[in-house]
C-alpha cells in the first residue's frame, strides 16, 4: 500500500479508536492521524508476531482495518498514560 492509503487508514482508524475509547485527549486531528498510522503498523506487526498471519493484506481487507484500529487503541491508551502523567506533574 502507498503512503496515501496509510494516511486514509490512519485517519479512520484513529477516529474509530477515539470513538471506542472516549475521553479528553490533549491532541487534535494531526495527533489522531499519527496515532492511527502508527497504530496500523503496530497492529500489523503484532498480528504477524503473535498470530503468525499477515494482517496487512490490502486497503479493502477487513484484517487491515481491524489491525489498524486495535493498534490505534493500544497507542491511544499509551498516549493517554504518558500525557496524563505530564499534566498532573
């Protein structure tokens, strides 16, 4: 997949992750896209390492989207932990 496809997947995966994990986040749409893109890559890597499957098959494959959303949720949770500690310190 190309860079443009990853940006679109990242945008939507980040939005879906924020919908599934509501709450205040100290970041705007750019942070959402970056978390989504990185989450897609993380989800694909975890799918390959843990389950031995290639979860990044193509733009229209459900496994690509599930991996991107799960990875985005993991990174969003980590981002909230890290940024939450900074605000209270």
